[in-house]
């Protein structure tokens, strides 16, 4: 079943300097608990697609449906940014409560759920620490739990690993991948890193340069390999890398 | 990470050195103050300076004691202190509220921008006669002068802090469908706490400027009044004595703000 459907979505920006057609015609689906990556030349509007799905922007044409409902009113989407955006004046626990507080959902039940997530993903001892006391990888994990606390059906990852150093990054990718699979959340990753996209995804959407249309969609068949780290080494992923690389040239 | 470090010999040595440096600095500071006072007194006693123009520490103390004996010391101190504190509180609160209003409404911000810039560069003392004619003489006009001196710069500083908030964090809250009020209370205000402390520290100095300036314009009591009065009758002892008391009050108020800063910083872990 499709949890998310984009149909002929287009977006034009208006500014004093004129109008910019960012997205021309974008259509693709995301199935339940599927992991989809969006790649394309820089400036082609990848992040814009995430803003549209999350309802931060409205498309100028086409429609975006989350479980058959308009994305603008849907409350089922979690968003992870390049930076963890943790608030330094709040403890890790209070940071994780942020979304629940804003949406008026900070019930005893929700608190228990957060406690379980903290324990499960190794941040329990750090719940009363402030963000500056944590390493980059732990901070990104805290940001992930903050998003999971709202029980999203779809997770949007906007270059979510780019701010981390390479070694931390490989570990965090494995971490986040495992968590998202365990929680059975459909995910959309936007990234410049083609190898990273291939290592995590079930499906890859390749965009053209601006105004973007969908150039091609590739299925990735690596499910028998458990972690993104190991997938990077497989022959299949290298073949796919070369194929998409050529398309992007 | 806050680890408890086991006390090694080197660490104990490091700590004692830091402590000794701190004590050394305090001793030197007190030393400088005492030698300046001593030198001043010495020059006065030997007749190297004219105490009629320069006054001297012993005469300052005598003057303060005389005012205190007449029972008027507290009247003057409390008058000025009251004006300074009321002005400080009103200007800081009003300026911060105005900044919030301007943050909230961008159109209003753009409309008022040129007016605020002009008001900021206007020397407020020029408004003295207008203030007196409009609100009359007395405490109200002094406090108003004091508030005028602080409020615009408070508004501008806090507005800059509010507007400069990291866009990514705003986007995060918007992705939770947060409304504008939630963005203000959960992000903008706590994020600007450091700037607010900066404003408090600037205002705690400015409020004395405003109050004394107000008292120069018109007053029947207060330290500014004593200074003007002392100047008019050429009683430099009175002028110096009032200035010394003013210094002490300003220091006390500064430390009060430093204490507030400590509490706020502890609460917000900045």
C-alpha cells in the first residue's frame, strides 16, 4: 500500500527578482515502511520536495497525499535536518519533549514511550545532560528520538548526516537505518552522497536539473545484506552507483 | 562531560596557583584604591592642592557624616535610587515588549524602522524642556527622561537578537505545526537570554546617566540635586561626597544585576 503519493507536483517561487520554476513535474510513490532516496544535481529542488511533503510549502500544481489525505493537514510526518537543532537551554529529555509540548501531546503515556526510546537507543544516562555534553553522533540520535516521539508514519531526512565527520557518519547511518527499520517507518532521504543513498534505500528517485522532473526510478535489491555499511561493499551497489552516476552527468 | 576528577598532586598545585593569583589581584586592586585615597589626602594636608577646588577624602567623609546627621542622607539616596530602579525596570520591560511586538509583525517593523532610527540618534537631553512642560517637574519627568534614554536602544538590541534567531530552529518548530506564540516562547525568548543579560548590564549603567540627567533638569532632592546644588554654591566637598555615594550605589546595583545574571544563566545553562 502507498503511504505517500506525489502526482504531477510543480512549484514556482516568487521573489522581487522574478519567478523561479523549481519543480516542473514530480510523481512518485512511497510504500509502507519503504526507504526512498532522492538524488539529483545540486540546486535541483530536492529539499523543496521535502518541504512540500511536510506541508511547510504548498505546491503550485499537482497533489501530495499522505495516506490519501492532503499533506498540508497531515500530522504524520517527522522531519530531520542536517543540523540536529537541539536547544542548548533544554536537557536532552526536554529537547525530546519539544514536539510533544508544541502539539499538546505530552501525556504520561508519551513520556513512558520516550523513556523506552531513550533506553532502547542508548541515551538514557544522558537524558539530563545538555546537548553540548554529547558527541555529534549522540546528538543526531537524540534528534531522531525527538522526531520518533511524535510517532510519525513518514520520516524525512534532509542531508541528515552531512554535518557529521566521516567515521561518525558511517556509524550513525547504520544506527538510524536500524532504528527506522525497527520502528517500520517509511523514509525519504535527500542527499548529495550517492553511495549513502544506495546503501540505505529500497528505491532511488533521480531528478534532472532545475526545473526538476523525475529522470528515473531505480529499485535497489540489497535487502539480504543487513547494514548500510556492508551494502557499500557489494557488487550490486557498485553497479548501481555507476549507472546512476552516468545518468547524473 | 562533567566528570569528577581524582585529586592528583599536580591538580592541587594548579588549584592553589589559581587561588593565589586571584588573591594577588584583589590585594593589588585594594592597594591601588587605598594609595590613591592616601595620595589625595597627603597632597591636601601638605597644601600641594587647594582643597577648596579639589576637596579631599577626610572632608568628603565629614560632609557625608554631616548630611547623615541632618537626617537627609537617606532622603537623597532613596530618591535617586528609586528613580533609577523604576526607570531601569520600566525601560527594560517596555523595550523588550516593543521588540517582541516588532518581531511579531514584520510590516509594522518596516513601517516604524525609520522613526526608531531617528529617535535613537536624537540626544534625549534635548527633549528636557519638552518633558518638563508636558509632564511637569518632579519624579515623573526624571523617570521619563531615564526611560527615554534606555528604551530605544533596548528595543533595537532585543529586536536584533530576536530576528537573528537560527532559521533551522524555526523550521524545526514549524515542522511541528507550532504557532507564532509557541515559536516566541519556546525558541525566540530563551534563545535571546544572553542578549537580554547584555541589555541589563548596559541599562544598569545607563539608568544612572538618565536619572542624574533628569535631576539636573529639575529636582528637589537626590544625589544629582546635591551635585548641582553643590556646584552652584561652590561647595566641592558636597559635589565629591555625592559622587562617591553615587559610585557606591552604581557598584551595588551592578552586582545585583551580576547576581541576576548568574541565576538566569544557571536556569538556561548558557
